[in-house]
């Protein structure tokens, strides 16, 4: 989205998340074994993740989150590899710079790859683990052109190729500088155009990444998942929620706990960050049921072999839920996301604390920004402003009566559809700034049910 569209969200009253191709995406940022670091990649399977970002050897938290999110129903994961400010691409110089081979992406993964030169055939041979690439060029320009198709290395030359063979020599010095990563910089690579999905930095507790995620989500209109450290107790989690609620833009954050235990694929188990569980069932709920607030809990029942690291009893659940923690809990034989709440409510309205409300507002904000961006540089004629208002109303209309509470007159006629759109030239008609306002009245959702049984004898009136 362009910086020409500025969105401010305030509240007035409740509704579930919104369906859409991008709204169910799970954005993860963190260390990986390999892969591009300057832009994210949309991944649709664990096999694709392994191909682009490598194995669990480096960055196990990212790998585990991708694996669990796909198991729980995510269909698209947007992966951003995190590196520090000064990452280094592995490289090797053959014959004093006559041929220089450099890995396309930074990190230690390429350290140990080899490059060799055969003078008689003017052939450069690259061995990168199980992959071997050969490029032929009688001149430096021809060799560079031939190697330009490689997806893993780049070739440069001082201008003259070696006149004799150069034996296989290892690339070296590659480093991702992960120890110095700046999380805000990495999150900034997740363009708002990628959609209003959910964001997490797997494996790291809220104290390290929470504020950066909140700031990013407020800007990009996304749902931020954070967690505490593994093993955090109920009292620690309630204190964590209080701390997180004090962050700027904390209404965009969802604290998920406890961590979850899953099979490790080798007959044992591993304990991992629970945000992937929440994001996966969130994605399923949005795809299957348009994100009704209870749907994340319902669809979590289809995920087997996932259990919380400790069982949360009814008393502790009530404490955590009231505090604003989204609890992973086993109830009735199923592990569920038993509650879907933000650590803070928009505008302080406690009735809007549900994560489904945050998702709905984010999705409408995302769609509205796209509409308004397409209208920039257009003349602000009355007819054009009416057209813009109509497009914004059409964005809201599908949610009227289901997720937006309508008002009706005594005779049943519609008074208003649960939304109101206003587009005008604002208080200063000559400043080239158009003011668009969308007011939403969110519908109540079924988060809790009070059951009353009135019992009488055979003579009682009911």
C-alpha cells in the first residue's frame, strides 16, 4: 500500500474474521538454514519450504512452525528469512580473482561448496552438496553469461580466465549475522500488499519481539501472535499479558500459551512455539467458515498429536482467559484453541477483545486502503467521491446482518445495515486530502453461553 493512504481505527461496539485469499496467511520471520533474505516467499507446502529455506538443522523454530501450521490447516505461509545488518555471502576467488564465485544468498550454508576450473574445456564446475553445476565459457564475458542462469551462485571475473586448471576450492566466510538481527527491519520486508494475515516470530518470547510485531501489525493491518517462554506458569502468563498490554498498539497482539508438544518424526516428541497451532486453525476457520469466533476451536479438533506442554484446568483457564491469553487446552479429548482473545481491546472496548473482531476490522481496513489507493490522483468531483463511497459500501455489504449488526424499525424495515460510509473533501476542501470514514457496528458472537434449567414437578407450568 502507498503511504498516501493513512488509516486510523477507533471503536464504538462484535464479529468474526473475514474470508479471503490473503486473510488466512501466516507470516513467519526468523533464522533459516538458507534462502533469500531481501524479500519474503509465499510457501504452500513443507517440501517447498525445505527446498527454499533448508532443513531444521539451522532455525528449528521456523521449520517447526511451518510444519505445524500446515498440519493445522494453513494453505499459505509467507516466510521472511532474518539476517543481521551485515550478512556475508560465501565466496571463493580462483587464480587471484580471474574467476570469483559467490553464493547468491548469505549465510554459512554455502561454506564448503566448491568451485573448480578446467582450462582445456574452459569449464567451471560448482559442487553444492548434492547439486553439481557446470558452465562453459571461452572468455570471461561468456563464462559470466553462461553462469547467469544459476539459482545458487554468481560469477565475476577480473577479465582474464585462468590459463591452467584450478582444483576444487571451497567457498568460505558466509555468515547470516543473525546475532545482530533488527526485527523491525525484517518485519518491514513483509509488504502490506501481501494481505491482512497473522504474524509471528517463532521461538522467541514477547519481550524480545513483541513491540516490533505490534508496530508492524498496526501499520500492515495484521494479527500479531506472540508467546511467552516455554514452561511459563499461569502466574507468569498473566503477568506477561499485563506487560504486553502496555505496549504501543498492543490491541494488535494475541498472546498464545502454553507451548505445544508434537511428534518429532523419530519416535519421540518436541516442544514448540504454539503460535503456529493458533495460526493454522485460524486459517482453516477463515477458509471454511468465514472465521466465526468459535471456529478456530472447532477446527483444532481435526489436528491430532498436538498437546499443551501442561494441562490447563478450568480454574486456570478462567484466569488466563479473563486476563487476555489465548489458551491451548485439551478438553473432551481434543486439543483446542480454547479462547481467541487479544491482549487489549481496540479503543478499550472490552466487548471487542475477541481476535475475530481484530481480524474483521483488519480485513475491512486492508480492502478499503486498496480501494482508496486506486483512486489517488483522480479528480475530487462530487460524482467521483460518490463512486468511491459506493465502492467502500460494497466492501462492507457482504458482512451486513451476519458480522455487522443491522438496525430495523418496528415494522421490520431496515434502518441501517450495520455500516456507514462517508467520503468528503474534509474540513479544508482545497488541500487535496479526501476524508473517508467507515463506521462499523459489529455483531455479537457466541463466545459464551449461559444455560438455565428450570425444573418443576408434573403439575408445574412451564
